[in-house]
């Protein structure tokens, strides 16, 4: 039964990854002006989740990003999509252009998911 759930979750994550890879996903966001414009990691996670949901036709996934995104062409960061069963999928965000206070970036999900950590592993 657990294997069926894991397989289903892996299938869903694979479908998300395949859809994002085939369709491609880009976003454009205005940020606050400062000496070096950047987007907060929370706002980035929200936008990535919205774009993935729109691209795949799936509900908005749980996305976390480790750092703010600097408005510099070529800058990349790795966010993480976490499924309800705990399995994860890496998502790369890369800045493609900056126009004033607007950051344009591409989103690409990894091809394979990492399975959820096993809760029943105990030291013997």
C-alpha cells in the first residue's frame, strides 16, 4: 500500500517535471528599487508555485526557496517542490533579463523526484 502511494506521488511529480520541461515556464516580476534589486525568497516561492500550477494544470504545489533572487542576468537559485507524501523535486530558477525594476526568469523542474524520507528507519 505504501509503495502504491509512493508510486502515485512519484508519478505526479514526474508529470509536473515533464510538463514544465516540455512547455517551459518563465515569469516576470517587478521588485523594489534599491542599489541591487532583488526578489524575496518568499515572493519567489509563491510565483514559482503559481507558474508551475498554471503550466501543469495541477493544484499549486508547496515550494520553498533558500535565498532571495538577485536581479542580475545569469543568477540562479534552487527551489524545492515538496509533495504531500514528503517526496521532493528540485526546481531551478535562472534570471534571463532585468529591465529596470523588473526581473525576468525561467523555471525548470528536475526530471526525477527524490522519495520521501522513511519514518520507520530506526537504529538497531
